[in-house]
């Protein structure tokens, strides 16, 4: 079974620029998560999708971050404009269904804002 | 929403059992206890989960106290590859979907 695919693996941008991350979940997984992990901290949930609907985006900084999940499959997370404090690893995860199922994580995208 | 408390770091000798504690004193009756770990530069990896009964799989054992206010993850024969940050998570319902919220975790170091 193929895992969660993310791209790019690394990205360096200047502050105030825009950036987008892409995630392809495991086939058939209805739930998709985006996390931000700042160095030395645990992953912070940004947004959770159930199919193509948002079930939680309470921690997503909506003035600069946006995310979509086209047709309930792939997902894109965008930052516009980026700030220095957005430097982090952005992790995507997916799970088959809700109760009691494990989430599978991608390798993440390491973003550096200079 | 139940929160978890874990020691920030632990050490264990290679070949010994690693016992990682987690407190979740405000857990409610329908919330599960999950454990994930994150090896350096990788995404988190699922280990095990449970509701009330003790659970065991090929990676670890999970012991949940009778009152469900705490649990222990046991790695029976720790190896150097088990060095990682271990996260104890209690999942709670949200509109039929379950959020997966990570805390700070326990940084486990396995020493040769």
C-alpha cells in the first residue's frame, strides 16, 4: 500500500512570498489532516477534512493560510503571505474513517522563511 | 476535552523494557487512548490504541488503569531504533469526526 505523499520535501522562500504544499492521501482514506510542527514542539493541527468538507479549522490562521481538498482526494495548503514564524515542517496525514483508526503520516515539507 | 501529561524525557538501556507513562485524568468514557511516536525527521507513526482493556501488538503493549485516568506504553525489549518522541493522545468526538491533537510528548533515548 502506497503511503501519504507530500511535495515538495523542502522549500525556502522569502517573507511575504507565497507557497503551496501538496498532499496525496492513501487511496480510500476519507479523513485528511494538515499539521504544522515547529522545531522542538509537537505537531499542531491546522485543519481536518472529512472527504471534501472541513470538520475543524479552528487553529488555521485564516488571514494567511488556506487549504482545500479537491474532490475529497488530494489536498493543497497555501500560505500567502509567509512570515518568518511560519518556518516549520508541514505534515499531512490521512485515515480511513473516524473511530478507532490510525492515521498515516507523510514525510512532511520543511519550510524555511528567510 | 481530555488533556494528557507526559514526562518530557526518559532514558532506557538497550534490551530493557521501556515504560512510558501518561496521565489523562479528565478522560471521558468514550475517549480512546492512542500512542504515536516520531523518529527524527520523519512523520509520526501509529503504535497502538485502546479504550478500556490492555492491548498488545507487535510493537508494544498498552496498559490502561481501571479508572482510565492513566496509561503506560511498554516497549518490551527496547532497541536503539526506538529512540524517538512518544506522544500519548486522547481522541474526542467532533461532529462525528475525531480530532488528533498532539501534546509535547516524551523524548525517549535508548542507550547502548
